[in-house]
C-alpha cells in the first residue's frame, strides 16, 4: 500500500450537534473499575484491533448545549467531554476507551505528528471573562488516551480550529469575537498565547449578520496561506502568517446574505470551495498558490433541491483526498426528505461541481464529519 493510501494510526471524527448526542456513551468509562475489568477491556480491545495497527477516533461534542440554544439540540443528552474510541479493523467498529472532561469541545484537530490533539471550547465565559478557550492534549501512542498539556484563552465562541501542515501553528475562527487568531505550537505540543489576532469589521443583510462572525479557517495544501470565512460579512479572506503574524493578502465575497460557514481547498491547491449556511450553496473560487490570490468565482451550486423549504442550514464541506469528489452537509430545520443529508458532487478537471446524490441513512443534524484517510 502506498504512503498516499495507507491508513493513519489515528483518525479524527468531528461529530457535533445531534449526532454527538450519541456520545452519551462517554458517560461510561471502560478503563475504570477493577483490575479484572481492566484486563477484560484490554483483551477485548486487542481482539477488536487484531491484525491492524492501533487507530483511534476523537469525538467532540456539546456538553452544555449549542450557543444560541437551537431547538434542534434541545433534547440531546449531552456527553461529558471528548470521547476517545478505538477503531476496529475491517468494518471500523468503535469501542470507547476514554472520556476526557471538557467544556463544550465542539471541534478537535490533530497535529501532523499524531502526538497531540487540540480542542476548542465553544464558550464565552472562560475564567469569568467573555472568552473561549483552547486545550492541548498529549496522545498516548499505545492506548490513544489523552493527557491535558495546557489551556489558553481565545476569542468568544470559537467555531473552528486547524493545525498548520508544518505543525508549528494553530489557527482559530471565533464566531462572537469576529476574529482570526493564530497560536504558536511549542515543541512539547503546548500552546502559547495568541501571536496574532485579525479583528474583522462589517455586517450583512441577514438577521444573523449584524456583526462579523468568523466561522472557518483552513490552510492551503502548501501550508503557505490561511483561508477563512466570515459568516457575518459574506467575506472570504486569505492570509500569510510569516513569523506568527497574520497579514491579509486577498479577499472575495459570496452573494449578500449567503453566510459562508466553512471552506475547503482542492488537494492541488488551485480551487477554494466555500459552503454557505444561510443559502445552502457551495461556491468555487480560483486560487493562485503562488501568491495567495483569490480569483474569479467559477460556480455557485445548491446543496438542496429547488423545492426545499425556505429555512436552510448547511455545515461541513470536505474534498476527498483524491480530488475527484466533494461532500457537504445539510442540517434539518424544516421537514424534507433531504433535510438531514450528506450531498456528494463530482469535481471536473476545471474545478466545477456536478451533483452525484444524497445520503440520508443514519444522518442526524450533521454539523461535522471527516473522511478516513
């Protein structure tokens, strides 16, 4: 198996919202209890992983509800924190290994070395201040279990985080803070305080766009540039981050009132895809990896059929590692057969998208998802 297709030792599954309600399994800690119970658990885990290199999934969740109190999440049984699962060979069976107490850990990101996991706490009251927080964890190579390294403050209601390809910086989008923030990662995996904060300004026409609401960050494949989306101002921006300083190099706009939520680069680095929450659309922009310039809008395509109800809500967007397919998620706020779904597109050579179809089975309010490498 080539290095491009070989499975990583660990995978990160980011399941939040109603889907994360299933993480109430985290209330059970199989590693606790008697020595006999621990031995039985270890044996069961070994049997499940037999013939394969250890792989683990790390699942974030809302522990005290989503900010804003969305009714779609009102009846969810909230788990206790970040859940660690052993991933079995073959069909990918999951076995709970550990639950780490954490406050609203809605997104997680793996360090390229696979030695550290970073977690954002989607809160606005860290240590009595109107701030969110970030957590750095060390990962045990054999058991996959997490040990807290340190915790730092970030802008209010952080929404997404990502580690640079070189593993030296963590970038964060803050929704209420309206900022792009950059945090140096130290040699021991710990986080330093923010080295750069780019405060955004402006608003949009939708009722949810009264202020900047930065919702997304993503490094381009080369690791030279950081892109992000501001749901509150319909703006996409690209930054350099030389010496830990965010410097804007280009910007583009989606249609007014679209509310861009997440972004994803094509693996070849020449296209940036943007999924917009308020209009349920995906927009493709040309991107020049030589200088970080966002070019022409290539296409805007709907994630739902024309007969879909007025209240739309998209969330995640990912490009398949092959560069041949793109996936987006729709979340249910009104009744429709495709209200909770993952939509798939074929990517043409010019970067434009063509609908393949929808997956709805066992899909519930898909706020985030990941692709097995």
